[in-house]
């Protein structure tokens, strides 16, 4: 704790007007809590590349995997609060895990500083092409008839794909064996190869594979059909009401000076205002936040509201990691 106080004091002294006017004067590291090739990594690289252009410094992606993002967030919380280490996370890594993991050794919400809210991904219920089901109803019946024979990918307890599996079970009563990966990028390779058979996965990861005919989609988990996935029914239309969106965001270590947070926020807003970035996000089925929703204070309030919403859901599901 003393180290953090000292770092915060140094950062505050250093972050006088001259310091923050010069910021950033070197590359910025963005910690990504899941393996390369997955939805969080993809978003990090798109946003990081464009933020780097805005700030005139390279964004270096550092994949720090394990324990559904808690290892990455611990590393972020310990980093110097100087604006040169930030992290990307989502509702799993920065809300659900605050409820699920009770012995993290740091405060997942209060030891991090919200920078900006990022796009939200609807999820897709998908299977390998080997599964003998053509509709969500047939998939549910198949899972119920083969309770121990079907495996599904997650990125660990508390990951977005784990929250998706919980929502799927709540909506359908069907379950599958959860196989943890370091991200749904690696899990997707096993789904395509039928080493695992199902997944509830973020659209940005699954939709390109569905469009390439490598896996099958049964439903999307948004309230209404995303234009990029107009031919895929919502879970409600397919008979099982189930809404879950994996929203993303950027955080910095607590104590990062406000004017640096504001510079990073402005760069994230510029990135999501770029027509090429918006087009790419929309093609992947993502919902983009408004500039107002992206502001640090609005994002902090949103995160706290999500914590209040998810806490009883996870406690009712008995999801705890001691
Ligand atoms: C990923 O990037 O691998 C995903 O966000 C993992 C997950 O949360 O399911």
C-alpha cells in the first residue's frame, strides 16, 4: 500500500501542467486480459491503433491472461499511475469478477480509474457444424438429451463467455461442460474443429466464423436484431428470452492524474468517432456508446450500476471463487 501511495504522490507531483502537456512522451501499454485473437484483443488493437494516431504515440498491446482477467487487472492496479499503462476490460473482468473473486488482494473497482466506455458486443449462441441441430429449440433438446457429452468453451469463471453460459442455462434449462481457455480466440479454434461443441460468444469473435460457414449460429442475445446479423433471430424470437451484452471499457491505475485521464478519454472518443472504426465495429455487430456515455464520470456510474445489477444474479447462480 505504501508503494502505491508513493507512486501516486510521484505521479501527482510529476503531473504538473508541464508534465501533462508533454503527455504522452513515450509509447503507452494497453493490458489485454485475454489471449490474442479473441474479441477483447481485437477491440484493443483497433482502438489502440487509432488512439495512438490521436496521441502521436504507439500503443503496445500486452496480453496478460489467466483467471478470467483478474491477473491482468491486478497488474494494472499495481502499475504506476502515470498514464503509460492502461487496460481494457469488460463486464466480466471489471464487474462480475468483483463479486465472484473474494480474495483478489486489491479492490477491482476502487483501485482502478475508469477512462472511457467502449462498444458492447451482443453474444451469439453458436455450435460446431457437427452438432445435429438447426434451430435453438433443437440445440436445447440435444443438450438436454446429452447432458454430459457436450462441451462448451469459456475464458474462465467470470469471463463474458461464462456469463453467457449462465444466461443460456437460465433461459433454457440446458447446460454443457464448461472448458476454460485463456480466451475465446483459442476456444474458437477448438469449436471449429469440434473439440468443443458449443459456446455463447461475443459477436465480434463468432460472426466472422459464422459468415465463413465454419460454425453455426442459433440466436443473438440483443433485444433486437443487430443489422450486421439481421438473418440471425434474437433468443426471444427463437423461443428463449435471453438478453446479455458484453460491454467494454478502458481503465487506468487509481491516482492517474485527471488531465491524463481526460486526454486518454478524448483519444478514445476520437477513435470511436472515426468513420472507418465505426464501420468496423458495426460490421462486427457491436453497439457503440455515445460521447456522453463514454465520459469517465458517466462510465464510473454505469459500472457501479452494473455491479448492483449483476451481484444478485451471480449470487443466485452460486458463482463464487474463493
Ligand atoms: C476474449 O477476449 O477472449 C473474451 O473476452 C473472453 C471472454 O470474456 O469470454
